[in-house]
């Protein structure tokens, strides 16, 4: 969590959900990804679900 840019929302980040075994929620949040976490490499549709999000360049 020390490299998390949104610590107030950390409980909803994919890294936390994975540590809790909440894979159904991860599948839902990772559908049609638009962002990738610079820390862990996970992808999500919304940047709010990643610690250090960067936009994915799709369609290049």
C-alpha cells in the first residue's frame, strides 16, 4: 500500500480484492480494461480500482 496513490480507496483496489480471494469481483472490475496498475500490472476498467493507474493505449 505504500505506493498507492489513493489510499483512502485502497480497500476496493484489485490487489486487496485478490488477497481476500474475491475473484468474482475482480472479474467484473477487470472487464473491458482501460487502465493498468504501474505497481502490480493488474488491469481494470476504472482507474479507481488500481493503486497506481496508467491508461492503456488501445487501438494503436
